[in-house]
C-alpha cells in the first residue's frame, strides 16, 4: 500500500466533493480524506492506494473529472507539497 499526503496552506473550503468521488470510483483506492485545521485554515489531503498503479489511475480520474466540469477554466489554489509514502504498518 501507498499513501499520498498533500499539504495545503490554506486548505480550500470550496466544494471539492467531486475529487473524493472521482478517486473513490477507481479500483485500488482504499480511502480519501480532506482534513482541515480550524485554528490555522491549513489542511491535508490524504489518500491510500493498493499500489502505484491505483494512485496513477486516481490522478487520471481526477484530472478527467476536472476537465469535464470545467474546473480548470479559472485559477485555483494548489497544494504546497505532495509526498507519496510506503505504508509499513496499519490495518485496512
């Protein structure tokens, strides 16, 4: 398993349920979360995948959905950093 963690400063609070839905529809996506620190407004996007292929497929699905709904037709905030981790312990 692998996990993707993206740091947002600040975390966008607009409607991004479509991101979660697009990723969740991909085989091999175990979990997707957007987390917000209410004190700072910063946040994390966390997703857990079976493997690199599932992570890549989720990225494709998200980009495809963004294009379909015209999400990129205007400037949007972007995460500050993105890191992929190997999951070494946990319970699915």
